[in-house]
C-alpha cells in the first residue's frame, strides 16, 4: 500500500461526476465487512448541505473499496445533532471501528470523541472541520476561502456601499475561519457592514428570514451586496430579495459549488461560489484511513495547530470560469446545469 502523498494541487480532473456516483452505492454489508479489524467509521455532520450525501460519502466509500477489498465503511450522519454524533462515535468504537473519520457537528464538543477514541487506540481523522487533538486533519485552506469571498464582493461592488454579512454556525470551526478570512478583506475595504448574522445551523431558511428582516431597516435596492458564507445561505438571500420584489439582486457570494448556486451564477443571480474539489478531499481521507487500518507509515503532512494535516486549495468560481472548473472536472455536466430554465443563460455564458 502506498503511503499518503502531499496533495499540492487540487485542480486535477475529477473523474467521477454525479452520474458515476450512483454506481458507488451505499455501504457494502457483504463479506468484506465481516472483519471488524478493517472497519472505518465515516461520521458526517448533516444533510442540509447537499455535498455530504451526494459527494463526500460515495466518493469516500468508492476510494476505500478500490484500495482495500476487506475494509468496511460504517457510515453515520448526525443530522446536525452533536449529542447524536457523540453516541454514533461511541457506538462505532464499541463495534470495533479501527479508524474514525469525523466531520464534527461541534468542533469543540468533538474533542470528547477524540479522547474516547484514542483511549481505545482508535485514531481520529478530522475531516473538513478541525478538531483539537485529532490524530490527523484534512481540509481546505478555510481562511483563504473567506478571503476569496471577500475579495470577490469588493470586486463586484466596486469597493463601496452597504452590505449584509451572513456567516456559518458558531459551532462549526470552519465557520470561524471563513469569517476571519472575510473580515480581513472586508474590514480593510470601502464596504460598510450594516448587519451581521451567525447562522446557528447554516439554514437557508434562517438566511432568508434574516435578510428579509433587514429590509425593515434598509431598502433592498440600497444594498451593494451580500456576503453569504455558503451556497445554501446564498439561496436564502436570493429568495429574500425576490420575495421583496427587488428589481435587481445585488452580488451575493457563496461556497460549496452546489448545483443550484452554479445555475444562479450562470443566470447572473449569484456572483460567485468557492469550489472545493471534494473528490480530492474525500479520496485523501480514504487513502489515509486505509493506510492507518493497514499500519502504514504516514508522510507528506504539514502542521496545523499541532495536528499533522493535509491542506488543499480552494477555487473561486464565477460566471466566466464555470466551464473551466466544475464542468471540466466533471463535478457537474452541462446538461445538469443547463436545464430549460437556464438554457438561454448558458448560451450567453458559452456553456454548451
């Protein structure tokens, strides 16, 4: 088994699109899962963000299956409930998991999971979100994500005017990094943040309600733009503007390259999103987990807050590079993006 190599560039071609994900299937509970010593527990935080069920889970499972015929993936989703995730992790440990790959609902609370697992000689890979004391950490440069969003908003607004700022959940350690990166740009710009909101569970509905509530204080037409930390919130912001009858929606940022967001970008309804090639992240985590299960040496890490880490690079996606990013990488096909509603916009954007 080859040891983990450093992922220096993450814009490599994604060979599995949505069409290929169905072939990955769900957990294989057949003969390969009978060896408890080769069980890898994959614990993901929620389902409101489409990436986890549509990409992270099947991509991770497919890579494990490719690398290790006798490994079993035990998949668990916490549905944004930190207590439920604690119970799931303990159950996985009790049932003989050899490795936990954990994307925490609450990064601080997850330190308890780490201590429990390590007390049972089970290493923990913090996946996508940092956990203090984890054995390994795999994610993107999250502060850079926020910087890219802030830079895009400065560009789109001409560096002047009033904006709203919608951040992620206070319990999500990544949200704090996105927020820090965005503030480092926005606070030094000519933009004025008239209201800021930390969304408790990244809820698009909460984002819509918050944005709509601000229209009692400021006319929608007077806002120069909106910082939304992810695409789900961007969708809620867009819905608030359209429900208010706004003639023109200002530039909105996002993250995760959700299909609906890419369609909004093509149609000029969202300015940008941050694309984090999930295939690279999921496969890196799968390779690491398999190497840990097999007792291989791990190399190529860098230090992040005291934890050996693999840090990948995010990519900004705007209307002019949709084809060179998510389409080129087969994250989505043109047919998936360019449905009847977006056909004209796709033609204008050069997608065919």
